[in-house]
C-alpha cells in the first residue's frame, strides 16, 4: 500500500545523494512530442501565451463578504474576464490559487476547492483558453506565506509549517498526484504547477523542496496525460535550478522573472529606469528543452513599461518558451478598484505589447 509518507520517503533518500551535472540533464528527457507535452516543447514553441489570475482563500473575519467575494476563494473571476483575455489573442490562463487539500488538520480533500477548480476549467474551455493549475497554498502553507513581514493580517493566519513538517510535505506530494488524476482528463488543462514559488531555502530548509519535487516527479500518474510543471526553490528563481534533480519526460521546468527587482517593484515616483535586454532567464535555461516562464511583470508606474514587456517577451520567444504575465483582472470591482498593482490592462503600453505577442497564437483546447 502506498501511503503519503511512502511517497515522500523515497524522495527524501534521493535528496541526500549527489545531483547530476547540468550537462547530463538532457539524458532524462524524451524529446518526442506527444499529447499535451507538445505544448511545452521549446524547439517548436512557444505555443502558449497568456496571463495569471491569482486567488486565495477568503477569511470573512479579515476580508468581510465584499472585498474578495463570499468565498471560498476570491476575488471571484468572471467568465467575462476570461473572455476578455481570449479576445486579446491569448490562449493561456494560469490559475494561481489554493490546493485541493486542507492547509491543516488531517490535510483532507476540500470539496469546495475541488468544485471551484472544476468550474474554472469549464470557464477556460468556454473561453477557448488552455489553463495551468498552480498551487500557491496547501498542506502547511497559507497565502500569508507570501507576505511574511506584512502587518495587515492576524499573525495566526501565517502558516509556513510545510518546510518543517514531514506530514505536510507528504500531503502536498499526495495532493499534486490526486489533482492530476482528478482533473487530468479535462481538455483545457495544459499542466499542473505543483507549487507556486517554493521558498524552503529562504526559511533555512534548502533540501525540502528538491525532495518533494523529486517525489512528485517520480510518482506522477502519467496515464492522466497532464504535464507536471515544477519550479525551482527560492521563489522559482532560475539560479536555484542546480539544487533540483533531473526531471522526467512528463515534466516542464517553470521559472519566474522579476529581475531587476528594484525596477519591477519600485515605489511610485522612484523613477528607476529599465536596464538590460531581458535575456538573463533564457541564458540561464540553456540546455533545458522544456521550460516556461509563467510569471513576470512590473509595477504600472515603472518607466519604459512597454519596452519592459517587449524585451522580456522577445527573449522568451527567441528561446521557444511559453509564458504568462502577472496579472489579468478578475472582473470583481470591489477588489480591482483597490488592488491595481500589476494589472496589465491598466497600461496602454503593456497591453499593446501583449496584443502584438498574443496575435502569434495559433491553437487552443479542443
């Protein structure tokens, strides 16, 4: 009988061994294109271009019933919001949200989250969009793990225990495998991102995510036909790839790009100018035949924003990498009027750059 702990235990043993040199990684890939894996083949891509929608669990005592909607996840994404993304020419909507297992207790399946993801898949299908399902949170990790130093929420809601708790680690692995079997057959599903921006290294646990990722990869239900997407540690930075083990033919590497940080996350009025041509990620990923960048973006008030998107997109396109920008608006006014942030539709220059790139899309889900 395979248990949650058994799934993780073998990965833990592997984590203690030496990692293969980078020049040996290609040997672990199957370069044939079949099924949905062809969407992630950089030799013939990019095939997918789109944007990110982020949601988190609603906490009524913190959020009320309006700001993020009535729950269980918010802000609610409307069909019109997905349709508007498709109308620009995009063919990919990345969902960055809650995992289907509870964050605490016995880490049981949460039927409300499963139903939510099921509805999301159908909405994407209706819009003519592929989607990637990415788990920001899950066993031992709450949404506030992305805001550890902020003071706008009760500290009791911060949960980072996955990096110390082996039961939570095993449950996260099991959750990803469960999701592949549960949602894998859906025609709009282009892949499952096992964890959005792992950060164990930053919390003093550098070996945990490589072990978890190896366990997910090794036990992935290939019969589901859905590609597995794995990010490196340190918030999906390419420079952390050396700690990961070589991945299987059903797996795609995903990195995020917010460099240079002082440009992409500058305060209003800072006036930090764009520097560089955006090729740093593609250069770091040389030798990986299936990789993608499912998050990049910048503050709307950053100077040269149109040029930022043009150069980043050009660099990814030249490497054949599919991509998604952060972020597309949900259509929920109570949230969107307060959280303008990186809403790309509020910048004419950004939107023009995206429209030009999206026009190169040629396929969508059947």
